[in-house]
């Protein structure tokens, strides 16, 4: 009997990858519940009523009246004309679809391709736009083929258009058509155009749309008239700036000339990640001052990313090809700060066996970044002021005056004006530094950026530690969104790194993997659960422990509860005592001691005879 042919792992992966890159409605099981399901998507919708924010995973959302959108629509049509208003709303819908496609692709990277495409219909409904019923669809990403037909019901855009203009002869679901085109195009990798062939605004009972890859439509000039797209995926990006041409690749293992990293390497190592209004405001100020030669002072709490912004300032300035030299003033002893900044001549003091250039000389032509400048002594402040005003320095023990051309960028996490009033910082140096101040807000004031930073650091730390995870659980995202982050971005990076290390290989990162002794906020985010109820998460206490607590509420002590908790933790970690101890925030020795103590039955306290009372002598 012949043996069946053996298939290599590579071949299995190739075949599986091909399956995940195509799909059709004939073979898609709509009731299979493959992720992302509607329940998965609704659990990604977070409400924070206390500070007026709503998120769909990492995207800021807005809940507003449909009638207000209808009023805006009428204003656009009456002011700009029908065709310009249609183009504007179509492009806005395209951006929304592209953002949702990126969200699904990042959150569920291993999901079946058909389920990922279908998630767009569920998101469209979840966001209150329209109920989508798939009629047929067939796609093959590798061959560049897409064909889909869908029924739209209860379209809010139709409601408002009919209310304002009544029935007409043209379809009116402009932003919804843009959404469908943006979502599918972003997943597909090439232009997919949707057209509305029936519409309630034309008297139909429901709207019907057909989507096809651009080549299948033939002439798509009319569609592009409203999309006005050059690079379709570019419409979904955060920045409207044109992408810079890629830097020439270097041979593996080699650095840029002069031992400096290339710009591409610098971007990878020190990226700016964020989309909040506070973050964008700082970026706009950065772009405004970068082409000049002005001194920049970054202010903000520790860990907000002042050095990252300083490096970005250097990269987009005219000095980008020259050195960037960073100095942490707080890390250098007061007796050495002068020699570190200005250099030292041979024999200037005991141990100075050779001449050495300082940071000013090393940064000549480029940018000198002085972090925590508020820690400099008054003597060092005076010498720094002279160097900045005159553009010249003298090495310690030297007699020659050296001309230096540096752009100074400083940073501080203290209030320098308060330091001036207290007499600890020179007023003239403060005015010299405070030419163009840029305040970087704390992370608690830019919470929209937290999910973006979580995903960024997850990818980076997973690659650095050689670990694989499935991302964050919904309650971990909620906990991170509500946490105050006293250490700001630096603390968030550390928490994500801890989570990557603590989570099981191939598993999800949950709250116990991220937090140890940190004080979590009492404010909870509200989420829509699987049954459509808006409530605080109820998954913080596992059911078995909750039952145990209820059973012993009337008992004299918590001996049984402690034992139950220890045994559950041990079972969760497959008998690994060290892992179970970490799960409960204990050392291995503490866990083993408590487990051994609870294993023995609690002994009742012995009743002592009351001590005899001695009457005092009269």
C-alpha cells in the first residue's frame, strides 16, 4: 500500500495563504461566527463619558445627530453645488472606510480573508450608517479580481437627503459609496469602485450597490471625479504631506557615512506616533520652526518624548546631514559638565593625558540637544550663555577661542520661570532659551494616542524579544485607556514590553500581564457587550472566585477564599508555581508558603481560661 505523499510545511503555509487571499459568498458560512464577529467589533467600541471621548479600538469616534449631518449636507450642497459637495462627502467616506480597514487588519491579522471583508459591512452598521446585506461576492487578491453586490437598508444619508430635497433621479448615498470603496480598496491593495445602481432617494425600497475592481468597470473617470485620488491608500493616512522618497539602501551590516545612522534608520528608531489634537499641535509647531535657526525649548513632564521630538526637529531641518549630539545634563557631575560641553586640553588637570573635544565641537554644523537643562549649576549656566551669545568656546585649560556653529535645542521637565523666581536659574539664559517654546502634553491629555502607541510598541518589543502574541484583550485596552500614566510614553513602552514578556507565547496580553503594583483608575470605560448592553466590564473577577466569595461571606474568615484563589492560579498556569506566583503578584516562596498553609485545615483557636482577677488589698 503506497504511502500518501508528504506535504512540506512551506507548502501547507503557501496553500493556506492562498486560501486566505480569496473567498466567495458560495463557500462563506455566514453563521460560522468566524472572527471578527459583530460581538468582537462591538467590544472594540469604548465610551468614556467622564471626558467626552469614544473610541473604536484606536480610532476616535463621534456620536452626533443624524439631523446635524443632514444640515451640514444641505449647507454643502447649497454653498458648493451638487457635484463639489458630492465629491467632498465621497472622499470623507473613503477616509472612514480606509481607517476601518486598517483597524480590522491590525486587530485581526490572522482572520479569514472573507471574514475581514465582511467586517466592513458590520462596522458600517455598527456606526449607524446603514444595514448591509451581502447578496454575492467573489474576490481573488492574487489575481486582482473583485466582484460584490450588496443591499443597503435604513441608510441615514438617504433619510436626510429625502427630507431636504425629496425624491430625485440620482443616487444620494455618497459617503457610504466612498466608505465601501475605501474599505475594500485598502484591503485589496488596488482600486475597487462601488456604484449605487438603486437608491431610496430615487424611489426604490432599498439601495443596491455593486463593487468591482477598476479594470472590470472599464471607464472609471466619473468615479475618480468624485474621489480625486492619486494614491487611494494615501487618503486614509494621518498626514496630507507627500511621502518622502526612500533613502538609498545600504549593504547589510553597514551604517551611513561617518558612522551616523541613515535617516530611514533614525525614523525607525525614533518615530513620532500619535493622532490626537494635542500631538498634532506640537507637530505643527515643529514643522513651523524646523526650517529656521531659532533655539527651541521643549517643556513637559518626564517621559513625554522630548528627545524624540528634538531628533525629529533635527531630521526635518536644514542641518539634517550634520551631527545630532544629545547631552543629559542631569547625568553629568557638576565638576565635569564644563569639560563635557566645551572640551579639555591636555594637562588641564590631573588625568587629562590628551586633548578632547567637547559636545559643542562634536555638534559643529548640526544640533546640540541639552536635556534637563534646569539641573545645570549657576556657574555652568553662565558659561553656556556666553557660548550661545558669542558662538565661541574655550576648552578647559586652553587659551584658543574656537568658533562653533550649533543650533541649540533644550528640554526641561521643571518650570524654568519658577526656577528663575527662586534664584536657581539665570533669567538672561532663560530668555535666550525661550525663543520658541514647544509644550509636549502628558499622555493623560492625549489618550487618543494610547492605542496607537500600544500597537507600535507591541510590534517593536515583540520583534526585539523574539515573542509572538495575538495582541491585547479588550479589557487590557480599556485598562490602558483609563490609566493615568504618570511616566507617560516611557511608562507605556515599559508596560507593553512587560506584557510581551509575561504573556504566553501566541496568547493575548491581558491586564495581569501589564500591571503589577500600579494604581489603576477607578473610572471605568463603558463598552457594548455581546448582547448590546452598554455597561462597565464585568470580567475583572472570574466566576469561580466570585462564587467562592459568595459561599464564604457568612464564614468566620477568608481561609477558604485564599486557598481557592491559589489553586485556581496554579491550575491556570498548568501547575507552574513560579508563573502562578507572578499572576498574583507574589514571589515563588510566598506563593508556596501560602499554598502549603491553606492546604492544611484551619485550626480553631483554643479558648484560654480567663485569668484570675486579683483583688487589691484594702
